[in-house]
C-alpha cells in the first residue's frame, strides 16, 4: 500500500466514524456537504504541496504550510474551548 492509498484509507475510516458518531446530531445533507468540502480541501492541499515542491523554494513552502497549520490549530483550540 503506497502513501496515497494509506491516506485515502485513513480518510475513509475517519469519515465513516464521523457519519456513525454524528447520527441524530446533524442532518445528512450537512454531513454530505462537509465531506465534499473536506475532500476538495485535501485535494487542494495536495496540489499546493506539489506546486511548492516543483517551485523548489523550501523556505517559502515552510512559511506557507506553517501559516495553514497555525490557522487549523486556532480552529481546533476554538472548538476545544467552546462551551
């Protein structure tokens, strides 16, 4: 199993768990929309990574990816601290 297959397998398992744990709490159309957005985001992240590799500017790549990670960490903290 290559890295792509492994990541897809993990993603499918995570989405199945999300659907199973969210039953009764969220509507099916909302979950389908979230899954579609998630899949598009993952594709865009992979495309961004590929383009950054092609560009060959490691410092720029690290800065851009670090900014995105920081945004995601802020979002996670927001969910964890929300009452």
